[in-house]
C-alpha cells in the first residue's frame, strides 16, 4: 500500500520526521514537484509531495 500526501513546507516536514526518528529519505527534486519517501511502521510507502520547485534541497550525509 502507498499513500501520497500533498504538503506545504516540505523541508519543515522532513526535519520533523527526522526529529521523530522516522528516517525519511532525501528531498528528491522532480520537474514540477519535490518529494520525500519513507516507510511507516507497518512498512507502507508514504510519499510527501510539495508542488513547485523547492530550493535548498536536503541531502543526508552518506
């Protein structure tokens, strides 16, 4: 199962997810949206999407 949520403030949502220990993926740029993918506690895919271009893309240190 997958769930897609449209959000405002994707960077803030990403930071909140990290603080909560949910281990979101990187903010991924796409042509007309930016998104973050993560798995919920049951293993379902959750995708947060912000329409438009997001500046200052967040990438985890690898």
